[in-house]
């Protein structure tokens, strides 16, 4: 059976487009619930939520903050997520462990691109939600327009449970349509409904009452009989419809003025589900069967890690949500994904940067623990005797890359471990070494994301790195067959060096790599020297004759040669192979190859023309166009050289509404006019190295 305390838990994620006021709203929620005694301000860097130095500096959230508070006998875990698009990984993780959401919409701006993106994430998790129309005191605030945009953009039933009293500078409070009572100012002081909104309130209440009645047979009968539903009955009907996701209640207010925030807390308790209302499903890796987890203390323990923070002093701080059973300090847990047992030390409840030690974290609740050895974001923790595996978190793929270089020798030694810790903390950051260009590549969700990661690396781990646009891993190949002799002869005072080979070079299909063939007959080149010839050729292909890039997709056949019984050696034949390569490849129609990417771009219809026009300037080949969830989707093949900073360009073209994914497809020949520029750049780089 569920624990009685579970019914008094709410796990709520706040989502919105950047700047809609989530952090100010969460601060007001903490203040009204008594968790803090003064309201902090984002502009002053004094909020509980934005405590990271980068958040204070930039005045917007870059991390999800967990902010527990208590209201009406309930504990509400508020997850305040970033609104800036570079940090959507944080939003996805928070949506995964929440039971419901508050979508914050700015009254003046209405539904923005971040709102649409977050709405899709909430749909993925099937989260019930309500909308809070914020900043009603702001210039150009328009509640009705915001409501109309919501109905236009999203195919669900929005039900106004409040209407604002006044707007912009005259915003003073709201009318609660459930109780038909006006509430004025930060305290929500009861008042009579003003005459100028009375007719609108009566009309909307009638519509709301009809919606509430539809979720309950008893209420439907009463409503059809022409009887007025009581406030409790309306609330009961709305709660059933909201928790099932059939409707989305809409509230309004101003977080900065602290108006409507108390009513929002009431609505979270009344309309959003507790953890028992959304039981999780886990797979038992021992039996392969699925199990539905009831959030009770006597159930087998299962928790999902949704966030990891790398701290240079404390070590790794692991944030988790318990789905069933409970976790105690100083215990042991099992990580089935990594087949490892972990020792759990002191457990903490987190509020912003504050860590409050606790003895246990119960089913449905959230907590943190330091110094787990192998557990990372997305992992499940459970009992060894009853293994369970919860679905992980699907993070978006990085779309922006930068080459990173250490500034000093000390930084070089610390860069690898430091970047490793950053990627543990943020799974949307990826680091890899490009073997073709010998660069370390840091990839993220956008320019600001990578820039903040670089600053964090310095602030947390004392590692300074510089960034640059990554080099393109060009390659070279040949277009026809050619043969060449490589003859290395050197006579000094003592023993000389002699190696002589004839090699035929043939083009191979794209992606075939390098092949070596021994076609020597009659011992023209002794068997013991043939491996040296192959080794020499494999060394030579690493630096092509066109621009010094690796040569690929060729076959080299050794078909003749000669040797000296005294002066021939492995090194002589290796050097002879180098000479044959340089001569033969130069005569075999050498060309430059470039990586071509498969790109999928998703944009609103109105930007389709601009996107296609832009792709034409990038040497793209459009493969197809279609529709998906009301958006236009373009698939194309585009050279990587033209896509280096596409994430930034796409946001500019589509006002932030476009998304794209990109993965390697194949190599193909660079057009001659473009190749000349690449060859010239390579020549200058070589000259600069010599200088």
C-alpha cells in the first residue's frame, strides 16, 4: 500500500521560455511557504535557485535547482529548470522525475519557442500540467491573448480557473472562478468581484463548471438537472480532469509583485497528482519482466539518478528520486546497469545550494548523496536482492562543437580529467579526440553552453583552455591508376643503403580504406623486405600529396623491384616505398575529400523558404521534405565545412524555433574551386609551422 505521507508529496517541474519568470516564481513560492524570510531577486543574484557563479553573472538559470517547500500540510519539491535553449538537457532530466508541471507563460510575449519545446518534453513523459500566466503587471501584458495563443498552439483543453483584475500597471489581483471570489494584492485579500470583470467571470465559470462536471457521472447528472455545482464539487471535477491530463488549468499573477503565488500553491495541492497517482514501471533484469512500483516504504527500493554535480572539494554529488521503498544513510545499494554495489554515506535534502543532512529519503521524495563511485545520471539504484531497472533519461545530442587547447603544460595534464568530470555533470556535453586532426573536441547544445563549460572548467578545476573552430578532417584519394618507381640509394664510407620498388596505385570504392598487395614474382624483392614496403606505404598515406591530409580508398600493389645483397635493409625499402608513394599518387589524379553530413532540420512552416535558401548557399543536397507534428522537416546532405556554426545560424533564421540533428554520412570529392582554398590554407599552415 502507498505510504500515507506519499499523498502529501508533489514533485513539480517549472518550465518556460527563457525570461518568463520561473526563478522569480519559485522564489515567491519559497517565500510564501515560509521556507525563506525575504524575497531574492534575479537581477541582484540573491535567489535561492540561481546560486551558481555563472547564473549570478549571466542573470539566468543554467542548472535545475531543487527547491522543497511546505504548503497546506504538503511537501512540494519544485524543480526550477533553465529556460535558455542551450540547457534543454537539464529540462529533460527534471521532466523525467517530476509528476506534474507548471508551464510559465509571460503575459506580454505569450507562447514562445521554449514553451513549445518544453511542452513536447512534457508530452513525452505524459505529465499533467497547469499554466501560470506570469508578469501580468508588465507593459503590454495581455491575459486573453496569451490564453488564445495556448489554445492555438496546443491541442488540449485549457480551462481558466482565474481571471486577472486589471493588467499592466493597473494589475491588482485575480478572480477565483471556483469560489467566485476576488483576491487582491500579495496576501490575496478577499474582495467583491469588480463590476468590469463580473460578466466575464460569470461566463467563464459556467464553461468551467461544464468541464468539471464531465469528469464525474454524479456531477454530470447534477449539472444536467440544472443545479449549481458547489465550489468543492467543481474543484473535485477539475482535479480529476487535470490529473488525467484531459484539461490544463490556467492561472495568472505576477511573481515579482507576489500576486497569485499563494493561489498557485493551492492549485498544485488541489489539481496535481501525488507520486502514487503516477506509479513507475521498472524492468527486473533477473527475470526480464516488468514490475509496477507502488511508492510505499515496504516495497523494494528503486531510485533514479537525474542529476550529477561535480564538486572539486566534496567530490560527486548525486541527485536522485526514490520511486519505491526508502533509502537510508550509511547503507549499501546496487547499480544494476553497471553491476556494481555502492556504499551510501550521509543523505541530504537539497534546497538550492543548501544541503540538509537526513537519515532517510522516502518513496516519492528526492534527495542527494555524495561520493558514489560509478553511478552517473540516468542510472538506477536498487536492492541487490531485488534488482530493478528504471527507464533512463534520453538527452538531446550536441549540435555545436569547439576544438579546445590547454593554455599551459599544467593545464594539459589536468584538462582530460577536468573535462571528464564536466561530462559526468552534464550528459549533453561530449568530449572526444579527433584522430584525423589531433584536436580535442568539446561538443554541446550551443555556443553559450560550451562557453559556460569552459568557464566552469577554470572555476571548478583550475584548468584554463582556449577554444577554436574545429578543423575539418579532410582526406585525399586518387581517381585513376598509376605506377611509380621508388629507389633509395645512399652510399657512405661504410655500408650503404639500397632499396628499389615498383608500386601500382589503384582507386578503391569510397570507404574501403587502404589495401596492400604483394605481386612480386621471382624474388625481385626478398620476402623479408616486403613488410617494410607495406609499413612504408602505411606511413606515407598519413600525409597526402595534395594538402597533407590522410590518403584513403587506395590499393597499393608491389609488383617489382631490386635489392643489393649487402646494402639492402628494411629502412631502405621503407624509404623507397615513401618515394614511390609521392611519385605515384601525384600521377594518379589526386583529389581532396570532405566529410558530408546527414542533416535533419525541423522548423515551423513559415521558415521553410528561408531554410531552403540558406541550405543552397551551403552546397547542400536536399533529400526530402515532409511534415511531422505540424512542423516542416527537411533532410539534406551537407558538407561539414558548411555546418560548423549552423546551430547559431538556425536560431537566427528561425527566431530560435528551428531544431536540427546531424550525423556523419560519407566522404566525397571537394569541388575544385573550394579545394583550392583548402589547399592554400594547408600550405600557409605548413609554412607557418616551419617559421
